[in-house]
C-alpha cells in the first residue's frame, strides 16, 4: 500500500511536522510505503519539498500524483497551506477526488467553539475528503454539532501518538540546573494562548508555599510571530520580585535537548487559555511527567482518561495546585506512573499506526471480478 502524505515535515519548525515524522516512521516500520510532499525546506527519506504556500494547488497535486498513491493523507492545520487560513489545500483535495484517489484529512485543530472562517473551511474539507481523523472525542462532538450527519459519519477518532521512551538520566545536571531544586516547566513556542505569564506572575505565591521551586521557561517564537507577546513575557520576568528563581532556555530545541529539558521537570504546567489538542501534553505523558493544566476540554479529556495530572478550574488556583504537587512526592510519582502506563496501553506510536493502517485498508477498492484478487505491496 502506497500513501502520499501532504504535510509540513522536519526540519521545519512545526508541531505538525514533528507529528508527521513520528507517525510516518511508525507506519514504515509496519511496511507501509509512504511518499511525503511538503513545503520547501523539508527533507528526509522519500520526502519531496515541492511547494510554497502560494503555489500549493498545482505543485502539491502534481508531485504527489507522480508517485501513484493508493491514498492521499493530508495533515491539516489552519494557515499551514497559504493565506485565508490555508484555503489553498481545498483544490488539492478536490483534484484527487475527481480522479478517484481517496483522501484522508487529519484535522489537528478543532476548537470547542470554532470561529466562522474555520467553519467555512471545515465544511469544504468534510464535504470532499473520504475520511476525517480527529484526535479527541470532544472534537468529534463539536463537528457533529455544526455539520450534518452525512459529513460527520466520515469522522474517526485516532489519538495523538506518543513515544515509548525513558527519561534522560541526570537531566538537571546536563542543563546546569541545581539538583536540589524542584523544577516547574513551561515549554513550547511563545504565544498568547499559552498564558505563560500567568505562572511567572504567580511565582511569588508558589515560593511562599514551596520555597525550593525553580521555574524554567523553554522555547522561542517562530520567525517574528508573536514577538510582541515574547517581549511582554520577558518584561514580566525582568520585573518579577522573584526573578532569581526563574530560568529561561531560549532557542530551537533539538529532540535531544527537548527530551532533556522535559526529563528535568518535576511538574509541567500547561496554563493554556485556548487549546485544540497538545503535542506537548503527549510528550509529557511519554516521559511520565506529572502535569497541571487549565480546564479546557482538550486537556480535561486526556488528563481524566490517563490519570496523569491535575486540572485547575480557575487561573487563580494554579499557584496552590503547583505548590501542593511539588510537596507531595507520592502523588507526583503516581501521576507519572499513570502517564507512562496510559501511553503503553493507548498512545504508543505503533498502536496509532495500526489504527491508521486499518482505516487505509477500508478505503482501498478492489475489482469485483468474481475470482481471487491478490494484492502485492
């Protein structure tokens, strides 16, 4: 079976690129032949950088078609495929539909309350894709609420995968962090929806309850996106009365560096204002890091199912929740064990790959010729 992927791909700085790389690697280990058509700058095995945002329509379709895929799989994110929230992906989907090549589209962002421009694009993607994948049940519920059944019956829930890994040993020492301090970690691209400044502002309260805490903020902005927010965040740190208890790790985090930073955390905080799903949360589960999250539907479902963290119902309760968890080693250990067990049972990439293969197999068409058909991949 040959699958043509259209997606961002490493070394591009993009969560969808990272997701695609892990999924494709898991699928290839199970014998699936995959060609990736991506933005200029992507590279890798059977990866073809073919388009910029403005010439996506012709080039993505033409290059993918040359590999005669049995199925085309599009990893979708708003804005990933050109202006107007990525409208340039729609003609690509329609062209493959016209020639009878099934199209699967994974929707990485479905907000609980989608804005109008998202709904316009989602309607067209639902109408023209043969199957839709979302990562969580609430996303399926949202689409059921906004679209008719003949659209939503195409949707399947396949979770965001996670790696089967062990924490990096002596991670704090490798980063130059004090071994005797409990690390609170904020990690990821700096953008307003992440709400990192909330924890910076609450650090004095956290330290009054747990004086041995150290806040580590790791990440960067992408290009100049949200540079104003980054500057505001840094100014809040500069003016903090407890800035000596805050460390900032800046730069593009390679996989090894990212893994080391995550392994050094005693608790990871995700105080997001708005979230559809979180790749960072999947990484936290993989490394068995206990998490404290805001009460968004995207976070609540996974935390409740995994038993891997604490959900904070309101912003002013983060300080107490963080301090309490730092002071309760038994609870932190239990949450971490729950996280790793949940990954083994539900989220490991080989399991997620199997679910994709099952979906692909159901989309393949075989001729009804009244005799045995042998398929060779």
